[in-house]
C-alpha cells in the first residue's frame, strides 16, 4: 500500500464489527449527486467487467473512453481509474440529474460509500475485512435515521457479488508484494490484457491455444469462452500460474 492510501485509511474512523452508523441516500436529499465528481477512484477488473457489460462496450473502447491508467509502483501491475469529465467540474461521466445512469453496474467503491473497505489475506485463501466511515461535510446522508452495520450495508448495496472477485484480485496483489515486489514489465502488460480486456483475452486464448498448455476440463473451457466472469477467474489463475508457477485451481499440463 502506498503512503497516500495508508494516510487516507489512517484518517478514517473504523466501524468495528457489530457497530452501527446512520445513513440514507435518496433522490430528493439536498446533497443529491454532490459526491459524484472530482473522484480518484480505482476500478477493479470486476468493476470494469460489470461496467462494460452494462454499457455493452468492447474493452478497448471502454478503457479508452472511461479510464486512465498507470502502472502501480509496488507491483508493476496496471491500475485503472474512472475518468472524470474535462473542465472545472470534473464530473463522473455517468452522473445525471436523475442520479447514476449505470446504477445497476456502478463500481464497488460507489456501492460501499460512505464506507471504505480494506482487506488483508487471512492466510487460507480468503481475506479479513475492515470497514471505515468516510464522513464528508457535504454528505447529509448521515443525518438520516436508517441504521447499518458494515455487513448489512454491504448486503443492501449488492456489494456481495463483487466480494469474491475483488478479494481474489487483492490476494493476487498481496502475493506479488509478499514475493518481493514489482513483476517484470512484460507481466504488467500481460495483466492489462488478461484482467481488463476479457473479450480480447478470449481471442488470445484461441490464438495461442492456451487450453492445450493447462489442465482445464471441457465445461470450464466453454464457460471461459462464453461467460466473462469465468474468463476473469481463469485470467487470475493464469496470471498466478505465470508468476508463481502454482495456483490452487489451475495446473500446467505435465506437472503433478
Ligand atoms: S459511477 Fe455512478 S455512483 Fe459512481 S461516481 Fe459515477 S455517477 Fe456516481
Ligand atoms: S453526498 Fe451522501 S447523501 Fe448526498 S447523494 Fe452523495 S452519498 Fe447520497
């Protein structure tokens, strides 16, 4: 974690397990839409899958139009941010007077707001999670009566669909850091293709005959080529196999 991210989390109040906070956000609240501009929001591979699918866009067009990218110094992996509109307002492109135009597929960070969620590997392939309250002066939702724990907010906002994919990705990044840091440049570029351009990765699988190099049964092969959630799961397995030569759900052919 870089210093800016650590400093940001350190500045927030932790919402301990079982503890509650008051919050409600709805059209008609005086601050409606005040939070959807000037954001510095990282999009996970699953965020991008959902956004693209909701907008019915190819990955190349989506990434060009709606994101900015840099390589993270700790890992040498790509980090995509949601692009704000040009000009002084730096608005989110999906922010309309009626609210979020891609609400059903809004990114995980938008779902969790006003909570931040931090995770660390639990050593068993899963994660331990912590919630933090992001209390900003312009947000009047805290004056409402509805009461939430971190777990009930997560469920209400449909974040649970995001958890498995995002947590798996965070574990991969943690594994890279534990292994000593930045991956070779070539692997960083490979991660752009495999994790963020799933439609292109499907074509790459066919062109490079990847299934002939790993043990994948026919059902999984079909799923990987037709369902981008399965493609992303395979992409994470493939990346880990390339980087660490082992991953629980994928074996190279001929290896025991
Ligand atoms: S994606 Fe939707 S909820 Fe998220 S910042 Fe943009 S308009 Fe707001
Ligand atoms: S500022 Fe807070 S209450 Fe207002 S629209 Fe944004 S999240 Fe909802």
